């Protein structure tokens, strides 16, 4: 939140273990005017076609984030059903994965603004 504020951005946070809550938030991002979504879909990453479809249905860019490196974990975690519909994936850097995603957002918004 502090880094976003330093960059002149407002960051909202949502955590839920309920797939429908996440889908609602993804869909509402359009009407709420979000510029980007940074999403850690956790286990939903590997099987939630509903979250994938929600991401694919919006124009808001989504960055997929994971604390661990999903590609070095159990075989079933190597595949992300959401990766094909997100801007990119950052994984394996613990909480720094979120910070890296935020820096991508800041830099892209700066470029769009001509900074």
C-alpha cells in the first residue's frame, strides 16, 4: 500500500477462500475503474475455469502472482489455467512477488501517461 501511494496510486486488497467472491471482484473491477489486477489465485490457479473465464471477459490487465515457484513444486501445480489469459506471471519470490508485480503496474501506467 505504501509503495502504491508513493507512486500516486490507490491499492485495494481482497483475500477470500471463496471462488465466487474472487470472480465477483474480477468482474466488478471494470465498473470500479481499476487499471490493473494483481492476482494470487492460489490453488484456484490450477483448476478454476470460472476464474479464468472471468479474467478473459474483462479488459483490465491481470498479473498472476505466486509466493512460491509453482514450477518447482508438485507436478499438478506446474500448470496454470489462468496463465493464458493474464498479462504475465511472477512467482517464487515470496512477498517480493507482489512488489515486483506492483512495479510492473507502476511502470506501465507511467508509460501510458508519457512519464
